C-alpha cells in the first residue's frame, strides 16, 4: 500500500511514539539493572534482578503494542491509533510494583 508523504510522516511519528517509548524505557531499565549487577556487591543482586525483570516485561509490552498497532493499521489504514488504556495501566502497575520492591529491598540492606 502506498502512502502519501503526509501519511508516511504520520506513521513514522506514531511508530516513534508508540514503539520507541516502550523500547527506550526498557533499555534504560535494563542498563540500570546491568549496572547494579556488574558494579555493586552481591548484596545488591536482587535490585539488579528486579530491574532486569522489569525491563524484560517492558519489552514484552512493547512487542505486544507493536503487534496491536500494526494489526489496527492493517485493518483500518485511514484511522489513527491510540494506545489502549489497559497497556498504560499495566505499565503503571509494573512500575509501581518495581518501586515498592526497591523500597523493600533497600530497607533490608
């Protein structure tokens, strides 16, 4: 399917927003988790593992969002795609649980 220049710019902007944000977030979480695992002592191992697990969950959500968006655009190419509130809520819950776990782990040190 051929898109006009304006439609292609809109698709590129949508891809940067919907795919890029989740993947950039996952990359930063993964980087922090690896930093903790490599630099700090063994007592901080659980913190690094929690952040790495959180990053992997974020990557899974990013791939899910990508598949949903591509399916939506394939079915309705003339409409715009909006992120579903369930993914946003799931991301918020994941981050809240990660932060609560971090507080518990830091308090135990």
